[in-house]
C-alpha cells in the first residue's frame, strides 16, 4: 500500500515540484478584473487517492475557506438551467460479448462496488474505466479523486456547482466511443495492468490524455489533438460560468489538469479576459 501511495503521490508531485516555474503548478490564484475576493483553480489528477490532497495543508485550507466549490460535474448548474437532452449510453450487455460481460462483472463484484448487473441499463462506462484504473494503480483506493473531493466539499456544507452541460458530456462520450471504452476496460482487466503499461496500439484517447497530464502545462504551446478533443470547446463554455460564480464570491474550481494546459486552457483564457492568474506555492 505504501508503494502504491508513493507512486500516486509522485504522479502529482511530478507536475507540482518546481513551483518557481509557472508551467509546473497545480494550484492557481485568480484575482483582479472586478472580483472582490480571490478564487482558486486546481488541476486534479483523476486517479489519485484523497490522501494526496490531505498531504498539502495549504491546499486543504484554501478549498475550505472559499465560498463555493465548482467541479466538472456534480452539484447545481451555474446560471441558466440547460435544456434536458436524452443522454443515455447503450446498456452494458450491448457493449460486451457474454464472455467479456462476465469477466468485467466478476472484476467489480470482487470490489466494494459490487456487481454491475443491477446497473446494466444506467452505468457510466467512462467512470467504470476510471475506477478500474484507480483500482489497478492503488489496490486500497476504489473511487475517483474528483468524486472524493466533491464528497469532501459536500460534507462541509459548501455550495457546489458543475460546469458541464449534458450536451458537453455527450460530445465527449461520442468522441471517445462506447465500444472503444468497453474494449479498453476488458484489456485492463485481462492484463491486470496499470496505466503506465497500457499498449498505445489500442488507440484510446483517454490513455494519451492522462499521459499528457504528467508533462508541464506548456502554457505557450498549442494543445495536442487528443487533448483538444475533450478540453478546448468545453473550456470556452466554462469561462463565462466561472466568471459568473466568481462575481458571487470566492470559488475553489477543481477540474482535470488537462483543462489548465496549453494556450487554450483555463489559465490563459482567464488571463485573456483580464484576470490575474498566478501559481500558488504549496
């Protein structure tokens, strides 16, 4: 367990160690441009345990001292409530062969999550992949970091909001491909492998995406095609929502680190809007 925790901690620290270099920070302070109190932008690592977050007391203090918490999903919508769309993924038994279905179900049955069969018609295949990655990276950790952080904010009664509209989630899922995600999940379970051992020949964008997160933020560079698919359009839609909520009070904004990266990331987009966005030394 100690080795697993060390690996995930190093994964986060690889992006946060050189805080003197702007390209390496994971926590950013947003100020100026008419907002009364500073807000904070935090780039998460989706498969890290919550113990990594707790190991940085200043980060914990910042998150708990703000007025609101904002995530990619979960919580209330910001501003106008979007029109509801019929967004449902195909049933799990249509994504796997009978043999694959049994294999994947056995994998989750052996975990605290239990059998996937009761959720055959409403499970989220992308979340299943991310949970499986977490279980393989760290045997003692069974939930996504973002979900644990959201639960932490909810437990302390902090108002929480989400950035993604239903059509944004649908677009991401359509670009990833349900069948490819199902294939990727079976591959992970077959190989009992961690992300660093995944074969790139599978052509799963999620792999390239997460590997990219281990690199510096590259704020002056253009986003790679794989990263751009899931971030650029969403970032543009998020900025007005973030601005709206920052006018109401200080915000702790926790999104995937990929949304901070490159010229099209939230850091540069907010700067282009006139905000001062500076790295915070943890």
